[in-house]
């Protein structure tokens, strides 16, 4: 990246950091289990609510208890369950029209990050009917209070129940972009481990690593606060202590509850301190190929952390020591041990080292999208432009999609 672009990025990030104490960040109020949802709706005089979810979550019967509770409370529940893994503009517009046609007064997002992103974008379109989603990309383009929004996460990973972000894909252009606005922070969140007990192992793994990515990228960035650092450290500690148990013994309620807590904490951390190039690259891959966000983050996290090199060693070493992964006096040694631990955790949960379908001819455009998303917004340890991001895509390509040259040092380290 050239000097003037770097200067602009750092000045912009410095301004954002200086503004942190004055920005209207908030956290959602917590509801103790799905059984508490009807009372909250009644408190807000809502007698018709839209439940935004996906067919998989509903097919597993995870929403059935809430739907029955709402029926018993005489609250009409309009269900939109066509959300896809990377929610599209079409998803949002379909759900918005259903919301309006059926006279809904509030939204319940039930599922993973995709359902929550979809519900947030539906709310944004309801309050900004003349503004298309593409015009909401970036910072503070909504600026209107959303209808009541309750988030019920069924995965412990995205942290979307506490964030100001929604990520939407334009299915025509394959461009995946974030919408960031304080009004998108849900009003309430339900952290109920019972709705996560049947989450399949591979989703437990990749969503858990998604939460880890949030915590790590928030911590190593240059716009942290005492609060976000503490939240990120606790999230990393909880994930390292509980993710393997949640993966291998999915009905361990305590491990599931701790993972929900970790995802929530990581969400509060990156809402203020932002993420980094792992997310920017993952979004580009999700938009182009539909690769699940958690999987992309899982694979990219150790690759990007290695690439940061010495720019990230000090903070990664702090995380390593706080999580009990390394007590080495050398920051370099502790940081490298931390990255090796992440690689070993991925390997133990059968997360691959590469991602399917990445084509050489797409990489230049993918890198441009990542550059556009990350710079100047993300306060990363080291600044890279599109040209410098391209080799990282090659590192996570499957052999069949490129010339076969693999970067050294990209094999997971066994525990």
C-alpha cells in the first residue's frame, strides 16, 4: 500500500477511535430464555410479530417452542423461513413485503448470523422504504430507529445479536457488503443454550471459530478500549475452554451456555473495535462462491495472523498468556504458539486448510472487494492493498483450482 493511502487510513482510524466515547453504542437487553419473549412483546404492545429464520433451523424444530408460546399468548407469528446462508437483497425484499402485507409490528431473528442479518436489513428497509440496500452500504446510512428487534442466536459464533452490522449479498453482482449503523443493534437478545443443543458438529466448530475470529481481530486492532480488550480476552478464554467440549459433546449445556456468552462478548468487542482482513476476505468469498462465513473465517484466521508477522506479535502474545496457551517471555514465540493452537483446534474439529472453488481468475476482483471493505475502516495491525491481499487467497485455494504452488508453512500444527 502506498504511503498516502496508509496515511489516510490511519488518520481515518484515529478519528474513529477518538470518537468512540461519544458514539451511541449500546448493548441489547438480555431475555432469560425464549419463554420470556411473549412478555417482552406484550410490554411493547405488539400482537403480530415476524419470525425471520431459515428452513434448516425451522426444519429441526428449533422454532416450534417459541411459535407455540406466541400462540398461547395470542400473539400472531408470521414466519419467513427462506433466508439463505448468505442473505440476499431478494431475501430482504421478500420478507419486508410479507411483514407489510401481514401487518407485523416487530421482528424476531431466530438462527445464525444469516437470519439476524436478514432481519436487521428488513428492519432497515421498513424504516427507509425509499432507500435501497445498496445505498446503505458502509457507515451510518440507516439513521432511523428500527421496529422492535429480538435476536435469538442458535449458533454461538456470529455475535450478531449484539452488533451494529448486517452483511448482505447482491445475488446479481455477487458483491457482499456490510451495513453498519447503531440502529441495527437488536433491542433484546436471548442467550438460551437449549436452542443450541442440536447444532451439528461442523456448525458448532465453524461458528465457534467465527466467534474466536471476532475476539482476536478486535483485540489485535488499533482501536481497542479497556472494555473491548477485556471482553475479547474473556471470549478467547471461554472459547478455548469450551469449544472442544461443545463440539465433541454437543448436549453439554454448560459448554453451550459458555459458548453463547463467548460469542456475545466477542460481538460487543468487535462492534466497537471492528475486525480485520480475515473478515474482509471471508465476505468476498461468501459473496462470490457462497462459502459459509464461519468456515471462511476458520480457514483464513491462522493464515492472516501469520501474514501480519511482527505487527501482531505483542497482542497475540498477550492473548496467548491470558488464555494459558503460552507463558513464553518472547512475544514472537508466544504469538506463534497461539497461532499453532488455532491450527490444532481447526484440525481437531476437521476444519480443512483450504476452501473450495476459488479460481485464479477471480482473485484480483476478490482482493479488490476486500480492500474496499477493509480500508480505511478496519484498524488492522498492518495495512495491505488489493495487490498485497491476493497471495493470501492463493494460500487457501484447493490444489485443483490453481497452479499447484503452495506457500510454505501452511499446514496445521498438531497439538
